[in-house]
C-alpha cells in the first residue's frame, strides 16, 4: 500500500471512527446537513476538499456524490464547477447531482455536455436536460445502451434511462 493510499485510508477510518464515537445519526437521504454541529461542519469541509483533490478523480467523484445528498444550497457552486473537471467520471457525477436537484443554472452546461465528443458527457447532459423538462433527447439513451461497445457508456446509459423513467 502506497503512503498516499495509507494516508487516505487512515483519514477515512478516522472519520468513520469519529462519527461512531460521537454517535452521529445521518439525516434522511436528500436532506441537507444542519451545519450547527462542529463535526458536521468539519465533514462538509472535508467533502469540499475532496471535490478539489487532484490526485484521484475517484475521490472527487465520491465527494460530489456525497454533496448531492448532504450538501445544501452552498454545495451548488462546487457541483457546478465540477462539470468542467478533466475527468469524465467526475463530470458525470456532477451532472447527475445537479440533474437530480433540477439546477436550472446548469442548463447551459448541460447543453454544452450534449455536444461533447465524450459519450458519457452526452448521456449526463441528456439527464440534466430531462430533469429540467427538455425530454427531446431522452430517446437517445436507448441507442447508447444497446449500441455502444463501451461497457461504462452502456452502464451509464442504463442508469440514466432508469432514473429518467422514474422521474418523468
């Protein structure tokens, strides 16, 4: 295990132990965390640092996914900024978070993603537009699901297609 990986593992284990030690009770999903508690404030700061963590795109993507469910309105600028990340996975996570929140400010970014050469960007652009009421591109998801040779494109299309059907 590399020193960086050990450090990340230690931080994560410390956060879990700290949460268990103080008896944290997680709020219901999709409910912003009340930031009155110092532990909750520290957790939000750690998530915001995770969104900027340059070494691993997976850390950025996971921090974004956590902010989707726990971050209040103050998380929106962080999520919007992540739509411009160099990693397609991070952009996908950010687009999914903003789409699920129906963030109208992100409409131009969703439209731009729709014109991207990267299939995953186009898929999340479709999802964001769909959630904002523009379903004119939603039917393209089936094509990505059935015709793409790339497993991640197919799985992302399946996820977005399922969520689009749920959130009509």
